[in-house]
């Protein structure tokens, strides 16, 4: 039995991609899988061996330096046959593992250089040179690893010239996650947004749009900062927002069961345009219409499958019109939901990605 160690300093222990999709798929394939993570201890009904490291509270730098080092040391003590890590801040530790003769895999969830270009906490005048330097650093590190995984085709293509073993493992949902969703139950006059809440993910436009529609918004997730919450909670549309906070998977299912549509209205910043947000496919899997940003890649999914409406994410008026059109036409909305659910069952599901992951592991091990 091969021993596999996944480790992360930035994601929680119950991260869907890391634990539910990747780690549990490896367990199902007969591997001894360990997950090292930092932060609050999570209770999971899983056969993955969990190793929780106390997170160092403080600024971002402390997490990236002190916590990352602790996570690495614990991972090293597991003496795995293969190490699979998930955060750019762990790249130096991945290189050290490789120098120790350990097979190491970098799982890149985001296009980090493009992400840097829209980070509000990084001064604008240093974003471009920093993004350039980070891209060069990532490329050099990847050359040392046994393989690299990209969460989108674009990320995978970026790393392909620097790694013999590379795979695009899309963040599609597991079919069994949404078996409890009953698309025939009566829906409430409610739409939803589930995920991290920030200005560049469209929270301001969502709340503005709510002032113009006859429904409420169920908002599940954590705000990027108290300042952002304070800003949007002072808007008139906030009266129609039901703030749920961070929710577990059971609560996510409950929200999706009651919602008439799901919102994914990221702003057109470089890291978003070619992203494949998990929530887009989760809404589809739950059988509810999607109202999404009109990026070419997203339009290809939404309009080709007929599962929703694409709009300018910066136009609150257009967002409100799309929401109201779904509320006003139950038959059309039901058809959109059915189209999305069918597309997930036939194409955009974890089954195919699981096989790609296992094939990738077999190549390396």
C-alpha cells in the first residue's frame, strides 16, 4: 500500500477539492492517505488520516512562513512515498522534499501570477513586476517536482513545458454530493451565493441588484474583511440579504434545495476570466439556474448547456433583470435547472477527473 501525504497551510482540513475529491479518491483506490493542514480541527467521517497543526494567528506573512514550516515538518515525519501540496507558499518546501529524494507534486489551484495583478493588499505599482517574478519562481520550482497538477486547462498549459508529468484535474463536483437535492420540491423566493465574499467576486453588485428584485439573497460564506461587510451592509439592498456565515456541506445542500437560482458574478480580473469556479458546477449539479459573468469560457458552459444566463458582472441592472426573469418564468427556470443537472451527469463531474488523477499517480509511482 503506497503512503500518500497531502499538505496545505492555507486551506482548511475539510477543503472539498483536497479532502473530499482528491484524498478520498486515493483512499478508494487502496492508498494510505494522510492530510496535514493548519487551523481548526475538523470532524470528518473519512478514512484519510488527518493531522491538524495549530495555525499561527497574525498577519499573512506569519502564516506563509511560520505555519508553512510547521506543516512541512509534520508532512516530512510521515515519510510518504509521494507528497502532494496545494499552496504556492509551500513551493520551497516542495523543492526541499525533492532534494531529499521524495516524489513531490504541486497542485496549483489558481493562476497565481494573474491573481497577484488584482490583489487589493498589494500596491498597484509592484503588482506587475511581482507577478513576473512569481511566475519565473514557480516555473523553476516545478522543474524539480515529479509532477504538477493544474485546476484549469490554462494553468496546466502554463506548467506543461517545465514538467514531464502534468495533468489538468478540473474542480468538477462529485455526483454523490448532490443526491439529496430534490429538484421537484417547492422553491422559495430566494436566490443564493455560496463561497468567499469579496468585492472582486461581485458582492457589491449582488446587493445592489437585490434592491430591484422581489426575492431575497441567501449569502453563505466568509467576508474578505470587516470593512467589506460594513460597506455592503449599509446598502439599501442589504435588507433583502440573509447572511448565513460559513456553512457546512449539509447546510449548503439545504440552501440549494430551496433556491431558485445561484449567482457567480466574479469581476473580469485576469485570474477570474479563465477560472472554473466550483460554485458554477455545484449550482448546475443541484439543478438550479445559474446567473454568471459573461466571460467567454463561462458562456461556453452556461449558454451551450442552456443552464442559465450570462451577464455583465459590473452591471447591477442587468443582474437584477436576469434574476427577475428567472423568478417570473418557472417553467423556463426549471428547464435551465434540468439542463445543468444533465450536463453535470454527462460531462462536468468528478468521475472523469478521478480517473485522470489516478492515472497521473500511476505514472509517477
